[in-house]
C-alpha cells in the first residue's frame, strides 16, 4: 500500500519500519494520519482540560509536517509499550570501583533496552597503571572499560531496527587522554561509541602559549602514599563540588596533545571536541549543576541522569512561493508552530516512562526540552539563497531567533498556567548569560510568571525524521547530495537500497522540469569548512542547549588547516566541533553503507531521532 502523503518509497519505509504502531504483529496505524492522531491524542491526554482542543491543534501541526517530534515520541506515544519517549540520556557518575562500574553498565543497558541512547563521562575512572589499592592490583583505565560498554551495545537492540548510540567523554587533563584519543584509530574499535574530548579554556590557553600541561587525578582517588612526591594542583572534577586537590601524574606539552587530538580526528573522524567550560558557563542551570557529557550527537549537554526531549520545526513548510522571485519565509507561522511545539514537548515529560527513577527526577525537575529546526538547507534553496552566503546566514539567524523567542514566551505562558519547573530559582536563573541575552519582555515574564522549562532550544541531526518528511535536508546541515543511493534497514533488520532525491530537487523538477540547476543548489562537499562553521556560529546565540553539526572536510585538506577549523570553532563561540573527512578508518561519507551516508556520529540506525 502506498500512502499519498509520501513522495518517495524511503519515507514510507521509514514510517513503516520505525514509527508505525503494531500490536502483537497486527498493524494498528493503517495510515500516517493514524500515527499522527495516536501521538496527538497521547500528548493531549496529560492536559488538565480541553484535551480535544489540544489534540486537534497538535494533530494539525503533525499532519502538515510542520513539527516533527523526536523519533521515540513518534514510535512510543499512545502505544502502551514500556518504552521511554526521550531519545537520549546522560548517565550517572561512574563510581571508580568494580561494583560501581558494573552498576553503571547495568543502568546503561536498561536505558538502551527502553529505547534511549546514552552518554557517559569516563573521567571518574582511575588511569591505567596506578595501584588499585583495595585489591592489590593495578587499574586498567577508562578505555579498557569502554570496551565492555561497546560489547553490551553491540548485543542490545534498543528498539526494533534502531541500534543503540553511545557517547563517551574524557577530560583533556586525565592521564589516559592519549589512549582515549587514539582509541578508534583502528577500524572496528569502539564501533558503538562517539568520542569527544572535554577541552577546557585553560587547555586552549596553554595550547596557544605552547605551555606545559599537567595530567592529573583527584588525590582521594589514588592509593595513599604512592604519589607522595608529586605536585598537587586544584582542578574541577566530575562528581565533586568545586575544585579539589589533584595529583600531577604526568606533564606534556599542551600543543603536542592538541596535535594528537587533531591528527586522530583527521585520520578517523574522532574524537570530537566539547568546549566544556563554555558549556557550563552558558548553562541556564549553572547555579545547581555541572555538565561533563552530552547525548550521543552532542546537541544536548546534560548533567548526570539528564534526558533529552527533542522536536524540530520543518522549515520547508513555511516557505511561501518557493523557487520564484516572490519566495519568502513565514516567520509568524514559525513562531505559532514553536509555541504549540513547546506545549507538546512539555507534555512528553509528563507522559513518558523512564528507565530509571533518577532520570525521571532530573527530567521532571528541569523540564528541559530541545526544540530545533530541520530542512534549513532546502528552505534556503527554495528561497534562492546559497547556503554559504551572508544573506543565508542572516536569514537562518532570524529564523532561529524567532524560534527561540517564541519558545521562551510560550514557556513563560505555560509557567503561569501550569507552574515553573521544580528546579526554578528566579533570581539565580535571571543572572544566567543566556537568559540575560533574551528580550526584556521575556526576562520580565520570567521574573513575574516564572518559566516552565529550564532549556528550550537545541538543533539535532534529525536524520530519520527528515527522511520521514519526504527527505528534507537534515537539521542545519547542507544538502548531503541531491541524488544518491541509501540503504535502510527493514523491520527484520535486513537492508534495503533506495534511490533518493532531495526535497528541493523534487520541487524544482515538478516546477521546472529538467532545466539546469542554479548555483544556489549547493551540496555539503561544495562548501568550505569556514562556511559550515559560520552557519553554526550564526545560530548558536539562539540555542540554549547546543547544535549537532558536522563540518565536511575535503580528503586532501592539509593537517594544519584542519587544526584551524577547531580553533576557529572555539574563537567563534561554539560549544563543540565535529568534522568528517574521508579517511582510511571510516571510509568515505559518500559510500552507501548499511548506516547510510551520514556523518560519522550517527547513521540512520543510530540516529538521535
């Protein structure tokens, strides 16, 4: 059966294999509209009144492809299955003991079995080679234990054909940082992990000055007397309140470590880099939490047991008179959809089950949501704008500012109606940098009425839901390729190959036939790394969580120029940077692999959505 809503086979396949509700093998959603009604009714069911009204409004946004909730919401809402509606989690602190390590492993397995991806900070584990004084042996280090997590993830299927995704982070001053950086240099190693180094401001300063860089570990985590002659310095460390005495175990040149990180990323596309001090400095809840990890694709920095609740506004649905001289973007329509989307995602928090009680406590305490955008590149093409142009960046910033401010105004109104998030502290929140950057009417609204959600905006990869929406461009990424082959897993896990064409190309052909394409039909590989970064930087001021963005790098790019991409990302105020260059470990992004032609961080089998 072909649903007329879908313009291509792959969109129908995505719906059928990932989001269509079946009960004991019997189809319950006969059409995509049935799926939308199921989700709308479930989200409206937690409203204290006017449930029919809200169901109708929610359905209208879904059925028009204007708002695309995260995949766990589409797959689970209204089914009665014992699954989470949250896409990803950051897990709790890993206690540095055998009991603590395997308890953390168990919690991760339970979370992934329920449908969530997981992020872990492994910085709390002792470095390899130091005495494990309670058992008389030596510690094997974080990377050795990461292999156990990798095997667990390899075994588990989180939901149906969707494989589990994991993020691992390690501090740039952990003594095992070099082993962590090199961990994926061989094909197939830690295949189920994305890796990111937590890079501090102090490290960036030391790197630029070519200073020495001490590698340290908290003194109370090391065997007493074993390092009596070593220097002690104070550092912040995950699991501790404030700065703690740390033993200097080794010293190297900061520039040498940076070069090693860059070379590893150049050769294997990993690790990525997270600018952890900036993440914490700009965190709306900096007054009560410290962050040292993110969800698997990096758009939601989270505290221990934090969860991400994602949805995206599909911008192609707001372009009027597309591909004509009169083309324009409907900003008022975007703002209206953003307001409804905030309510929908807020309701997810009350509707969802949680794998662990601590995750429920965090999610309902902060009521974090991540409302973003998708289809940006296609929308720019439909408006006649080249992705790499100043005009495109200015418009993209205007769109994201519209989403952000509409979302915050909606959250203020929800707080007046339903109450603020439980972790809300008015005076402390109003002093946070992102809140202070908002328009005065929003700040005054927070002061007088409160805020329903601690965070409201994030830009996710949206790989799968963008395919569902007739293959619009993903998130804020440029169009990957206007035509290509892609493999998608079927319900039974077997791959099927699809010939894909981009949404804007299909629209052009319907309107203009086979006329040659104008120069604003630009694909990712035709843009410079600087143009990728500048688009991300243009939107970052309006994103209180973070942005998942892959900077495409040509295969023949010089290593020195490659390093400057990450240094420019830091200079531009980004919270992290991820790149992809065709390489000997992961191959080419253009290969039609089982995961499809995504960035290294998440194929469609392991997408955040």
